């Protein structure tokens, strides 16, 4: 069974349905590539997937070790290159909650983020910059 099914709606929009849950995402082409920019573009989803995946892997580690990461906020910035048109870089800033994290916890959580499957799946030429804003 397919993980996701998708249907082209016309006007550069695609409706994607997660088979297991039925959740839907509609994508739109960005304004700089013939779209209206009224929804996530496919490359927006790719950049967002890196951040969500990294946070999930950090969350798994945190859950197993009694660390509370609830409230972590993430900023994702994607930059495109022109020729060929592709993602050039993804900057991800994790604004960590104000908890008394030990230096060991900080180190392990940062390492965990870099082991996420999406991060590991992208081409090495796509620069992926992770920044951790640890509140004291």
C-alpha cells in the first residue's frame, strides 16, 4: 500500500493524502516559479521535513531520558539556487525551552538532530545549517 497518494488539482496545485491517517496537504508552486504561493511549495515541504525529522529524533532521545522539549520553536529558512533550480541551503534554528539542560544533554540532543533520516537523505551539496539557541 502506498504511503501517500496525490492528485493534481490543476493550476500548479497537488493534493497529497497520507494513506494511514487520511491527513491532507495541498502544495502550490511558489510565486517565483509560476505559482500563487498560497500553500507550501514542494521545496518548502522538503525543508520543513528536515526540521520536523530532526526535532522528532531529538524528541525520541528526550522521551527516553526524561528530558522535556515541549515548547521548542523552530525557524526554517530555505534558499534556492537558479541553475539548476534546486534547494541550495536550509537554515534551521531551534529555540530551545528555558530548562536547565546539562552540557551533556545539549551535546547529545544536537548530535541526535544530525542523525535524522531526512537530513541524511539529502544530497551533500544541499547545505544544512542547524543552530541551537539554548536559553539559560
